[in-house]
């Protein structure tokens, strides 16, 4: 593995950590619901998911010969499925959607994927 690939994977891991923090914020009971800050975190989170999806493609190229890693990366589709609920539910339900659907799916996927990448992340 090249130094560039290692750096890429570490940056990817940082994005995952920042994204989970943003999701926890969106799933929390906030006193400033509907604020400009909340809206910014919401849209930044959606952009982060797009970036993760793009970076997943690069990871698939890096690990194309490792079936377990490929499956772990590809299982991001579970998270995407949960994200689809945002557009189909009323806005007032989004806090609940984050708490009960998106955050658990994302965190489970992240932990599973990180278990496959830990030798690179923590090397």
C-alpha cells in the first residue's frame, strides 16, 4: 500500500468520525431546532455522505482483491437506505429518524468498516 493510499484512508476515517458527531448533534434534543446552525450541520452531513460514497469508490479500487473489505465498504448501502427516510418523512420527524434509523445504521457500518481498516488507520 502506498503512503498516498494510507493518507487517504486516514482522511476517510476522520470524515467518518466527524460525520458521526454531526449525526449525533442532529439526533439530539436541541434547544435551537430550526436554527441556522442546525441547518448548516444538516446540509454538511448530507454533503459528507456524498463524499463518503465517492471515497468508497476509491476504497473499492484500493481493496479490490480483499473480499471482506469490499463487502464492508459496499454495506454502506444500508446507511443509504436509511437516509432515504429523510425525504419521505415530515420535517418534524427527522430528529426521530436520525436517532432511531440513521445514527444506528451509520455507527454500526462505521464500526464494522473500521475493524477492517484498523491496521491501516492505526499503523
